[in-house]
């Protein structure tokens, strides 16, 4: 519902979506302008993803992303969004080593303005600890980038009956541990849909077909601002990167050709104030040398003194 008068999305809203069969719309954002645009578009949830490492910082993977990176992005996103449900993505090694570390870092996201956190993998102990601390947590199964080496790279998961059943069991265990919603990444449509049907909590997909309870996309993939690679499940809705490049080329050309700025972009000085300035003998004035500027007044250069 792209409208200014909608209510704040909560976990109860997301549960109602699942019960009523309404698809939930999720997108990533990493800064204030992006979250403001997502808010105006009416998206239900914004994930401040550790994909910021690749889309914003130029890292080759998400592994170098730190808690400090993520808190900075979370604070910026929270300032641009009033109604979307905000999810902070816990980066690599911010939760793996202990329950205490997981809870502490999850709390940092909440203080930064997030409504919940996301944790990758079959981390039932960590999920339970975070949930028991009163923080809403999303789990993430299927292709989990933090453990991509263990999975053999960025490969589709759940393609066999055996592997799909393993993911289903993990999902049920995480639900029982206290996770409030689940993200499935890079899975065939049918197994992902079966998991969504089996679980009571909302199950969303990123490259997991259309039978789950909602969809997440990376904003930069959606609008054409990421060029390193394009996953099969990505749909480009516009080419914002090309639009920006074209705009910068136009700007470059107009500055070089002295077409920008034009009179429409000038600040004016009152005529009487200009006369006072012209009467000041400490300045030397010349007629404007650029005839194609719209009615230029004067150009001003400091008078160079020859006195020592």
C-alpha cells in the first residue's frame, strides 16, 4: 500500500499476512535515501543486509562486513523509515562464537533502530538466546553466504529430496527455538513452498519461487545499481545506474561547454548593492567574457597590488 497514512508494520502484521494469504514485500536498503524511497513505495519490510559489503563498500563477499558497518547502515536506514518493519542482518562472526555475543550484538541493532535481527544458518541455540532476550529474530536457511565454502559455493540448495528434508527439519527446529520468521535463499519453488506450508511462522524467499509467503530482493539488483553479476531470480525494474551515468555525462558536457550554470541557477544581488561594490576601488571589474551566459552582470577578480 504505497501511502503516507498506513500503520507501522509489526510482527503481528506479518503473521496476519500469512494467515490471510497476502504476500509480504521485503527489500534491502543501506542508507537514508534508499529507506526513504522504500518507505514511500510502501514496502512492508526493509532488511539492512550485510550485502551492503558488496553493493556499497565494494567487497567481493559479505565476509569482511563488521558490526560497526552494520550499525552505521542501520542507524541511517532507521531515520528514513517510519512504517516498514526493519530487520538488521547480523554479519559474519557477530553471533557464532557464543550466546552472550549473539545477544549483545542483537541488542546493538535494536538500539540502532531495528525492529528485529536476522541470523544465518541452523543456529538454534543462538536463536533461542536472542528470542529469550526479547528480540524478534529471523532465521535464514538454504544458501547461506557466511558458509558458502562449506556449501561448495553459491549453489542452489534443496534440489534433492534428502537435502530439502534436512532444510525442513532445520526450519522446524528454528521455529521451535523461537524464530519469528524465516528466509529461504536459492531453493527450488516446490520444496520452499512445502516448508512455508509446514511452518506456522511467515516464510519468505529470495530466489525461492512464488509459493512462499513473500519476496525479498536486493535493492541494487532491482534497480540496476549492481553490475558484478546477475542471479537468475533477479528482475530488473529499471536501469538506475545507466540513468545516473547519463545524467553525469550531461553534467560534464554542460560544465565543459559553459552551459551550466545558467541564469536560472544564479543568485542575484540588488542593483544598488552592486553599484556600491563597483564603486569600491580595491576591486577591479571586467565585462563578462562569456557572451553565451544569459545576461551576466559582472565577473569579479581581486585587484593585485604592486605595492610592497
